[in-house]
C-alpha cells in the first residue's frame, strides 16, 4: 500500500459516480485532492455526486498547491494534472499519482512518479482481494463515461484472471 495517493478529477469523478470511492481506502494511507482539482469538481454544482464526495468524505484531504515546477509546466497540462504531479513530486517517496490523462501520466513517469489511472485502481483492488471481480466495476464506470477499448479492457482483465 502507498503512503499517499494524489488523485486527479477524472478518476475521482468515475469512482464517485460509480459508487466505488471506497476502493481508494484500500489503496493508500492518505488520499489527497489538490485544491485545483477540488475547485474543478466543485464547478459541477452542489448536486453533483463528485462534489458531495469531496465534501462528505473525511478521508479525502484537500491540499493546497503552492508552485508548479517548470519541469511540469513545460508539459502544458491542465491545472488538475499539474497540481497532482507537483504535489507528488514534492513528496518524493511513498507517493503515487492517480491520473487518467495520457500526457499527465507521461509527465509523472518522466519525473519518476509512480502513476496509475482509474482502471489501475480497480485492478489493484481485485489483486488485493478488496473486490471479488473487477469486470462489473469497470463496466459500471464505462456506462458513466470511462472509455476503454475492448482490447485494453480484455488485456486488463486478463491481468487479474478474468
């Protein structure tokens, strides 16, 4: 288990909307939501389940981001991805970024920051015995907008013997 996981908007939205936010509790000791990510989600309005999740889940910790290093700004990512990576880079060890955006994932990897996406969270939950099956959860999230090609889905499920 990771000490700290820092989550971006899309994984937080998919896990909230799919009612699978609890999967994060088995993934890291602390789950941080950078302030720019929280702000992005709050723009959805008070009735949005992702907004309610941030406000009502005491183990999701909203963290300020003071500066974004040049090594990150050069990637021209969104505020959310940049803030996730900046917080993770500041921690240096025991930290992982949870980002779905491909360029954000590449930026994090280029800085040596462990990274996984929404799919990786579900697969890790299956491998750790937190959930009995990954497929129903992944399919739930695909119904609410998570895009995975059939090839990626099949390859991912094969990793957890499904």
